[in-house]
C-alpha cells in the first residue's frame, strides 16, 4: 500500500512567503498612504483656530491682569508715576526682605507697558515689594525677577486711581500722604480742580475723610517733600501747622529750611521738631484767637439794634415846691442841684 505524502501549502499562497517589493527597485511610484487633501486642509484649519483661540485667551488674560509674568527687575521703571507712599523706613523694609527671602514673593506687583519703550514697564503698585526684591537681588541673583500683572490702564489718571485704590486696601496711609498725592496730581495737570481730584482718587472713602485730606493740602503746598517721615505726622499736629502757616506765610519757608538742616532724623525726632515749632508760636496763636474773638464781637455789635438814649424830662410843681428831673445822668443831676441851691440862697437874701 502506497504511503501518503503530506503536502505543504504553496509558497505563493503563504502571506509571509513573498517579501515586500522594494520601492526603490520598482520603476513605478509607490502608492501614497497620506490622508486625502480635504482632510489635510481641515486639520490645518482646526490647528490654526485652536492656536488663535489660545493666543486670544492669553492676550486677554495678560491685558486684564489675570496672567502672572516673571519680569526682570531692570525692566521695571519704579518712578513711572508719583507715589502716594512717601517714605520707606529701614525697619519696615527689613521685615519685608526677611519675609520674601523665607517664603518668596506671595503677592504680584502691577505694571503697565511703556508704549515708547518696548520691553519695559511702569510700576503702578508694589513699590515696597520691588525695593525689597532689588535688595535681595544684590545678595542672590535668584531674586532677579518679579511676579507681575501686566495691565494696560489707558491713561495716566486711571493709573493713579489704580495705585491709590491698591494702597488704600494694603497700606495705612497718613492724611498728609493722601493730601500730597492730590496736590501732586493737580500740579501734573491730571485733574481740573481739587474737587475733581479728591472725588476721583478717593471715591470710595467717606466724605469726612476727604474733608480732612483737603484741609491738609495747604500744608503740603508749604512744605512739599521736606518731611522725611510724613506717615508719622499726626492729624492734630498737621492741622495746627496749617493754621500756623496760613497766619504766617514765611513760616513754611522757615520750616523747609529747618527740615533741610537736619542730616539724619528719626520719625520721633521729626514729630518732636514739629511740636517745638508749634510751641514757639504761642503769641501767634493767641493773636489769631484774639483777632477772631474781636471780629465776632464786632459782628455782634454791628447786628445789635441801636437804642437811642432818652432825653431828660423836667417837671415842676410850685404849690408843692417839687422839682422832678428824670432821665438825667450824674453830671446833669449835680448841675440841677447847684442851680436849686443857688436859687434858694438868692431867695433867702
């Protein structure tokens, strides 16, 4: 009986038997595996739309201050606008430096792009944080950048308002510093008058506080930037100085010269100096008070009704031998008395 022979599948029918044709050796172009052109166009359009949307979102976030950026310290112009905080004291700065050194910068500063200086920014708020970071950067280059919100305010007036509002929340400014801010803003032509400046810069404070700020503006005009520690000038002392300067125009010049002559002065020493100036003006203060009292009395006298004195009345009753005089003063009474006595003497003779 013949044996059966196992037949293997034909090599041509095996899916792995035939090697893949060499594309380089073939004279014909290989079939393309890329997606059809319409799919490519759709994919490119979707990618472009996504990138545009992302770019718009980043731009909007940066413009509205919702995007934090790490900016070089040297790119920030710290004196872009006038500061309402007039002093930076050693102890206060050291506390902030120690805090940032230990925990880093927790609160970003606020800056605005400088249109005429690409890549540079003007500081709106965060002056103390910038000063602390600059001091730290001298010790460690790792502190050479600052977290910042980049906001386009559009106008200098809006930038001032933003700075004032931020400091009203974060810093307890003195009345003198607030008045200084208003005076300097007026001098820079940002507002039309005092009322406009006060109501715009300090829109959210009470009316009584705005009145106290306005009351100190004459002192700011008299002293300018001479005070080195304005945050420590009490409101009572400030108002007393306003009265003294208003009564003596030359006092403001003498005060500026006196403050300039002080090489180094602490807040307590400067406050004591102002108190001594007021103590040396008791005569002036008494004269002002006396003049005010005299003016009040003169006004009351001018408004009082005029009472005409009554003319003396004389009545004589011969039958009773009675002579009666009414409405006479002492001089007239004595004259009538002498006349009667002389008459009696003549009658007796």
